[in-house]
């Protein structure tokens, strides 16, 4: 086993990442520039490559964000008894 910290890094071309994510190469590059995907320029002439692990991390982040949004939307439509697990008890006047 190599002591090189980059030995397990798998690099993908932006087009490959776009295919996985279902977006254009321009959108992939925007995600790199925003810091949401880890990319670097390698070779001569320099070409962009994306760390495959960052694609997995991005997908995990997107899934978590979708989960939180679904819970938020659910909480906006739920009644108080549904939120607190009880029922409304009405007392006769």
C-alpha cells in the first residue's frame, strides 16, 4: 500500500460528472467554482478534473437538503395535535 495521500483519489472529467448529476458541463464547472465540488487542473494542457469523492459528498448534501425541506414542508401543513402526538380535548362550557 502506498503512503501517497493521493493514491486513492479518483478523478473524473467534467463531462462524466455532468452525466452522473444530469447537468451540463457548465453547471459542473459552476459547482467547482462555488466550492461545492472539489476540482483541479491537471496535465499539459491543463484540463479540469473533479474528485469523485466530492461528487458523492455533493449528492449526500443534496439528499440531506431535500430531506430537511420535506420535513419543513410537512411541518408547515401539520396541525398542532399531529406535531405533538395528541388530540385536542374540548371541555364542555
